[in-house]
């Protein structure tokens, strides 16, 4: 009589996968905060005066490449506890995507700053009240476009203008992905308003992982339809 003995390799079980995920999230979170720390430190020194909005936008510039590198690292994460290299993936993502991300992140920040500055000084503009509602809708739509653009520029090597067009296309084409991004933005805003503005930054890695999960249809269609 012969016996068959099966052995499951170390690092492939459910506990190992959970440990791998936690390790990856903590590492990516730490590196994201480190990469964005020059700007985040500047934000702490700024007061809540609306006149500081342009300076706040400048402080947020390093955050774009950091978010892109984090998305890259999370997308390429290993489920195997013995094959974890999140720091290496983050650094590779930052090296590949820092400049492409900044080409989209900087104009988006500038546009949102104009909208925020207008809304905070709306009484002085003399515009009718419905303009405030319109500007708020435009700002929210711009943020959703930015979420799609961030995912695309983090995972694909398109030109900036092509990424911008695709982000606009998916904004309408993939309503469920847009709705998922909207829910994350609402959650981040609620955490900021109800608790502290630091909390979304401290939870950036799991929020970005959720963004990737909600963007699966966008990623799949991009791979199948817009890459060779």
C-alpha cells in the first residue's frame, strides 16, 4: 500500500496571507507618509485662513507621487509571506510614476485651489447662489476624475493627456468604479470633519487598497482595450 503525503508550502495559508497584507499595508503607509512628509509638515504650520489655500496646495504637491507609488506597491503586492517586498515595490513605483503623476496632480491641485478659494470668498464675488452649488459639483467631479487618473497613471505608462482622457472616459463609462471612489472620498471627508484631518492620512494605505478594489473594472478594461 502506498501513501500520498501532501505538504502545503509555508506562506500560502490564510493566516500567512493576512499577515502579508498587514505587513504590506503598514510598510506602504509608513513610506507614503515619509515621501509626503515635507508637504505634510508644511501643512501643520499653516493656519486655517482661506488665504493660505495656495500655500496648502504647494504643500500637497509631494502627496501625488507618494499616492501613486503606494498604489503601485499595493497593486503588485504578494500574497505570500515569504515573497514580500513592499518597500522595493514602493520605491520602484515612485521612480516610475513620480513625474507622470505630478503632471496630472499639479494641475488638479491648482484647479481645486481656484474652486476652494472662490467658494471661501463667495460673498465677495457677487455671483448668484446657484454658482456655489455648481462649483461644488465641479470640484467633486474633478476629485473623482483625479481618482481615476491616479489609478491609471500609477499602473500604466500612458502620456499625461491620454491618461486624462481615459480618466474622463471611465468617469462615465464605469459608474460603479466612480461610485466606489465617491464613497471613499465621502468617508475621508467624514473622518476629517468628525475626528481629525490626520486620520485619512494615517489610513491612506487601506483607503488606497479599497480604491484599487473598486477600480478593478477600470484596470481590466484598460489592459484589454488600451494596451498592446
